C-alpha cells in the first residue's frame, strides 16, 4: 500500500511518502489510522485528532469507512485550504 | 486547459492564447489570485503552497468538466502555482470565455470557489516566529491546530 | 480609473498597472467584452458603438464610486471603447482588485451589468443588407423598431 | 438650449447637435418634444413613438415631466444598449 502524507501530517510523521504492508485485518481507513497510530510517536501525534484528518484513496476523497486493498494509494492530509489569494 | 506549475504566468499571454481561434466569444472573465502583502496575522510574509501531484490535476480536470456541463463555455483555462511564493506574486489564474457575459462570470466564480475550498492544496504562511499552516476551518478551531515550526516549506 | 477611448487596450498591461503599488490585493477579477463573430442575425459583422461624450465619463465615475461604496475594493479600472469595431475586437475591460476574492468578483459583475444596461452607448450592427441599431428591449418590440440603413456609423 | 441627438434619432433628425431657442411656453421635456415635432418631417418621424425616446438633461437621465431652462443641455436618444459583448 502506497501511503502519502501532506502538510503538517507529513511533518509530524517525518516522511512524505512510504510503502507499507498493513496486516489483512486492516480493511478500512479507520483500521489503517488505528494501525498507523501504533507505529510511533510521530504517527500517534499526527493522527490523535481525527477530526482534522482527511483521506483520499486512489486520488478520490473518501470517508473513514472506505474499504482498502493492498494496491491502493492512500493519502492523509489536513482539510484542504485552497490555493487562492486572500481569505475572503 | 489545466496547468499546475511552479513558474509564474503572464495573464495577457494566457488571455490571447485562450481567445485565439475562438469565433463566438462575447465575454471573457478572469480571476487572478495574488499573495497578499498582509498575512492573516497582520505581518507580511511569503507562503508555500503544497499540493498532491496527480490528484490536483485530476480534480481540476473534473471541475473543468463540471463547469463545461453547467455553462455554455467556449474555453476554460486554469493555471495554479505551487511552491514558495512572495507577497504580491500571482498564485492562480482562471479564465472563462463564452458567448454570454453572465455564463463567463458565473463559471469563473464557480471555479474559483471550488479551487478555494476543495482543491488539494495546503498553505503554509511564514511569520516572524517561523510560520504556521493555514487552517481551512473556523477561527477558534484554527487556534487549536495552529502550529509553529521553523522549517515549514512544503514538499509540494 | 476610467477611460473612454477609440483605441484598443492591452489587458496584461492594464492588470500590471492596476496592481502596481497596491499592497493588500488578494484577488483581481477582470472581464473583457469582445465583438462576437456571430451577430444577432447569425451573420458575422462589424459594429459601431456610439456614445454620449461627457455623460459617459460622468456616469462611469458615478458607478465606480457606487461599487467602491459597496465592496472593499483596492482598485477599479474601466476602459470602454467606442467607434467601429471588427469581430473579435475587444470592447470593454473591467478590472476590480480587493483583499477579498468575493468582493472582486461581485464588483466586477456589478460593473459589467451596469455597463450593459445603463451606460449611454448605442450599438449599430452591420449586416449584409446595411445594418441595424440594436434595441435594448424585448425581441418583439425590437422587431418593430429595427431599422435598416446604409450609413450606420455612429458619430461616437 | 443645447440639443443633442444620438443613434437613430440623430440619423432621422439629420444632425447630432444644434443650438435652439424654444419659446418660453416650452417648460418641460414633453413641451420640447411637442415643439420639436412641429419643426419638420425628420423630427416628427424621430419623435413619433415616444416610448422609445429617452432623455438626459445636463447629462442626467430624466422623465418627460422634467422642467427645462434655456441654458440646459438636452439629449434625446433611444434606450441605451450598453457596450459589452454578447447579448447574454
């Protein structure tokens, strides 16, 4: 499974991209977040408040109940802030 | 036409390129997003836009198709920059051309609103003390997730 | 900045001129009106815009002030051409700049809507049979006031 | 009184601009239109259907009951069609 992290999730976890092989019982996004949180302090801190974590699977936004398969590209990131100029 | 690039763009050149060979255009609407010289904390500072290469292009192509299905447009151009941007630099350009003035203006606003709220970009603002990731949500939530760091440049 | 002129304009140059020296701009909205290559009778043709010199400038200054009172704008440019214009030529340019994206886009649309419906301009479209003055009103009223003439060029 | 005519009103009347001295009983725009209509065929034809005549006095749009004075600049024209591109 290809994992991608963006913005402060990337900085807390310490890498932008990694190839992982979660065990077969990791069947959904929630399972993946639980499993990653066990991997170390950076992961635990990054994934502590899941209300600020967003997920894309194969480049589509998905919910935490989305099923996963080993070939998926899974990206974790904060809510997008958009690219335009001012806040207005 | 969709481009995600680090380099700056020339609005005049892009406008000419878009209208060339089009025979039914009555109005062209354009929006240029610029890095403000006064950041959200009141101090001027550069910012870095990080994006999700691949997904950004894919989502922009989808939203362009969405706009084309809603309005009678002759041409659409979207150019979005990423990387470190100084105050006053251009960030994004949206151009829409249509036989109909209202269609061009509405589609331009639609695309900009979408880019602002849904496109996979994350913004890091440099400040005197280092910088912070800009949060998309309400200001009190923002306060809890604000986070200072010294090396904030995105990989984007 | 208001200009009523016969000459063409360069959108890129005007955008640069407008944003130069502005320090709080977050978004720039622009609209360019173009002579369509398919006229209202389906045939391509040039058109002539006649205006009321003096009153046009006066009304544009008023509407610019109105926009400035409604939205937090940093800068406004309106350039409107008159005289004979070929298909594909630029007619009008409206640029609005603001710290706030929505303000820039809304003000741009407001100004264009006003120019379209209230500015003292009259449009004569050339056709194969001579030409006709374009009527602002509903299409059945338009049919009764349509009027062919051979020498339709406005005094603009 | 300075009179200005635009678009097809100008073409029907035959001049774009003229200096006239209406008699003192011409007190309003309606009076002026009545008086002009007597001046010749072009004026009569141009002013026949007043539903398509618009008026500005001293460069402000006014109604037909607007009072006039000898120093006024009075412009007569069809409804404005605006300057932007397409009809939309």
